[in-house]
C-alpha cells in the first residue's frame, strides 16, 4: 500500500490528489514517463532483492522468472496434448 501511495503521488504531477488522463497514463505505464522511472526501478529492485543486500544477484534475477517459465511450460504441454488428442 505504501508503494502504491508513493507511486500515485509521483504520477500526480500537479499535486491535486487526482489523476488526469496524462497522470493516469503515467501511473499505469510508468516505464514511459521519466518522472516515474526511478520509482519503477526501485520497486523492481526491491522485489528481486530477496536477501535485502541492495544488489541483484544472477540467482535472484533468475528466481523471479522460474514461476513464469513453469506456467509457460504447463500451457505449452496442455496445448500439445490438446493438439495430439492425448
């Protein structure tokens, strides 16, 4: 919740505590807005840094992708079984 509030405040460029069309776009797609990039990098870094040492090791980087790879393999296996009528 704290991160979302901080992200909202960064997106709210004029500080009126409401998001107009541009500000909402910045909130939803922060990678496209310079003012949001530092927040987004820090958010991703904190998500990946499992041992909280302030750095992302290769193992930490890879560990975040393993569940996605398993999901993709399951979907692929399902589609292959469906196509082969197994």
